[in-house]
C-alpha cells in the first residue's frame, strides 16, 4: 500500500503526522500517518524488553487500560493515545519494538527509539509543546525543603525555556522554507498529589506516580494541544488547524 505524503506534521512532545485525508473505521481521519517521538510521557511499550529499570509493564500501571499493563507510564491512555483518537484513528499507534508490516502504515510510536525522516517525504508541519510545571511534579515537591509546595526555581527554569522556545516560532517559520511551526503551552496544568491506586478515583488526580500524569491529566494536555481553549494555549494555531493547513 502506498501513501501519498503531501505533508508531514511533527508534534514535538513528540508526534509526527503526515497530512492527507484517508478513511478509518470511525470515518475520516485528519492525517493518514502518525509517528510519535518522546520519552516516558508517550512511551507505550518500547522499554519493555530493554535492559533498564525504567519499565511500566506491570501493575498498577495500566490498571485502567483495556488490556492492562502495556508499558505506558500511567493508569490508562497517555497523551499520544488521546491525540490519536482526536485525529480519528480507530486504534492506538503501536510501539516501534513490535510494529511491522501493515501495522506501520498508520504510524509508529518510537518512544525512546527515534528515527530519521527525509525532507523528500513532504511538507513539514511542526508543533512544539512547551514544558509543563516540572517543579510541581510529586518528585520535585518531595525534594523541596518544605515538602509540601512546588520547587519554584525549577518552574522558573521551565518558563525561561518556554519563552525562548516560543520566540523561535516566527524565526523558524521565516527561515525554513516549506515548513510550518507552532508552539503549544502546557505550563498551566495544575499539579496534584500522586493518585491512590485503590483509594480516591484517579480522575481526581493529576499524577499517577511521582513523575507521570494520570490518564485524565494526559487527556487535558492532549485536548488543549489539539484544540486551543484560549489564545495563549497555542501560537499561532493549534494542532487541529496545523494539520488542516
């Protein structure tokens, strides 16, 4: 099967989508291919067979995912999964370590892997998602001298990074002919305590463990990135409009 890749959309947090309308089980998708790049926030099983302690293919991870633990560092779906659903895909994108044959036609999740994309594959559309309040993750709060509040020096560093990242958008759009860049602001997501596996509903918490968001929090990030709720959420447009350009 050959796909005409007229456009390619990179979402750096970390997704790559090639933009051409095709049909899925649920109807028309915004893009035919969706390739994901990132760390444990979007990993869906690439670390399962690696010689590393950074694995999530055991309970309580996956407690709310239909098939149980998969390698996702959360209780259910991660940001990449929700983005796939918003784009119209009927299935979540498979991890690189298990994807092969026709399973790769809709995309691959490279997680901690990575891959090169040639310029010849089409127009490049890039969405850069900024850092969230990394000083408010439970691990950072625990290291704070108070043990109860965010580490503001870490948050300040994240804001400096985000400001400089956003300032690059106009420069990149001007200098890189044939490419289009946007910036998505995820800093304002409210931090919370780690979710209790057997206690309060996990929909009430922002974090499932000391570093990773719950499915509910990940869905908020994905939906804000896909469809901006305010002008400050994305510059100069959100992922949905970027995919349609």
